[in-house]
C-alpha cells in the first residue's frame, strides 16, 4: 500500500491545487483527520513535542519517539503520511538512517529543514541555518536512502528569517538541484512574498499556515490560485484540542459535574466509534467462538 499512497500524494502535489493537510500530534488526531475526509496527514514535530512532553518546539523529541508516533498513525489511517523530521537528527548519515526508519514506519514523505541543531519552531525568533553545502549533502543522502521512488523528499529552508527572502529562494532552488521533490520556504512575511514563491520555484511548494505565526493566513482558494501544492495547518488540531480541554475542564471545575449534555465533550459513543470499538467487538466474538468450539472438540467452521 505504501507505494500506492506515495504515488497518490505525488500526484496530488503536482496538481498544484493546494492540497489541504492538517497535522496530527498523535494517532487519535490522525484518525479524526482521516475520518473527516482529509486526503493526507502531517505528523507535526511541534505537535508531538507539545503533546508528548508539554515542551516547546526546540528540538526535544528523538528519532525513535517520532518513529513510534508514525507507526501508530499508520495503523490508524489509510491516507498518505507526511512526516516532519526537523533537521534529520544530525548529519547526512543520520538523515539516511532517519529516512530508512521513517519509511519502514509507514511515512510516504519526509520534510527536512536547514536549521542548526537543536532546531526552533519556524515562527520563533533566533533561528540559524547550516551551510548550504551541508544541507544539499543531507538531501542527496535522503534521496539515495529511500526505497520507494514515490517516497517524497520535501526540503524546507528557514533562511527567510536569517538572510532574507531572495536568499531563501536561492537555497530552495539548490535543494531542488540536490533532488528535493518539493520545497518549503518557511515563514514568508507578506502577501507579495507568498505570491512569488510558486512563481520562482519549479517544483510543488508548501504554504505553512501557522495560526498566530508570522505568515499571513490566506484562504485555500487564494493559495490554490497561487499554485501552491500543499497547504499545511500543522497544529490546528492541537490548538483546537487545547481549547476543547480547557473548555471542558473549566466547566467541570466550575459546575462540579460534567455529562453528555455538555457541548464541551464528545459523546461516549463517538469516542468509541473513532477508536473502532465495534470492530474489536466483532473480532472478540469471532475468536471467542473459535476458542469455545476448539475447547469442546467442535469444528470452528460449523
């Protein structure tokens, strides 16, 4: 299935229609995203860090932790998975290992960025980037490491905040020469810069809509008209979950009780539907039936 999902993702990005992709900080969020009909899911490094460790996006998660989340999300969804692998967890050799591990875990695309380690959220101040030659070496290693040719390499540059817009575009162009299938100019700060990105670079581009960040929030229709390949809302689900948890727990603290009549909580039945409880009920009956017949010497096929 992985090659089919990778091919599907590549096709959708090449359409340049603004494929809308939310981020998932865990498997349940991935299930909600797929259940609502989104065509792909993004495993957000910031979201995993915030949700797992309650820490800011400053490079705290490890490759094994990220791979574990990818494996869980792959089990939960049947849509393409794009993984935020930050800086690749080291040099070109570390990137090679990360690509191999994350592809085996179920990823269909990996995003690598040119920040120094430890990285910072793309909309934080104080970012630094590595030399261009080091990043192109990482990208060549990523291209060589993938087993499936449709496993996508998305190269992100954070140079806009360090050297300016033109330098970021130049870097992205060099990333394409190194084999990147798509590029991602992080944190443009004006509508004019947004419009120029897909015009100046020949491969599909990522528009990162960070709620509260430095980039103007544009509609999907506007971004599709600009010919962006992917429109990313990396932490919309996480920020919505925070607001939901705060609302439900604030009501509980205030009222001293909470039940399904409250608009702040999902019904018990909806929670069980999302985690596929009926599927496991059926499986339990199936295997219990066979075990029962085996125990009395019966034929489980009767």
